[in-house]
C-alpha cells in the first residue's frame, strides 16, 4: 500500500534564500517524511549549503521542531540558520 503524498511550503532565509534566489519553495513528500529530509534535499540540490547542516534549526507552523518531527500536509516549514549581528 503506497502512502499518500503531502505538500509543504518551505520558507527560505539567509544562505538558503541566496542559493535558491526565492523566498519560498513548494515541495511534495511521502506521508512519513521527517522535517530533516527537507534540509537533506536542499543540500543535495545545492552542496554549498552543507556547512549549514549542523547549525540549522527547524520550525513547523511557527513552532520550533525537532529534526525527526514528521511533516503533515499543508505544513509551513522554516529553516532557521544561525543569526548574527545585533
């Protein structure tokens, strides 16, 4: 039995937005995909982002989320890179 696919919106900031040239992406995943898979996919498409892998936090629908949190259809995901400055 195949799982249904879900669609999520990915908000991009800092290095992620620089790499893609857009503020957000729409992507489809299987129904049991962890939020960390989004980051894996972006790094696969843009290897220069690899240095951000261990520094990035995740937000789902305006709440911080652990990397193993499963995505739901319609989720809005934010990749939160470290912030510098004051």
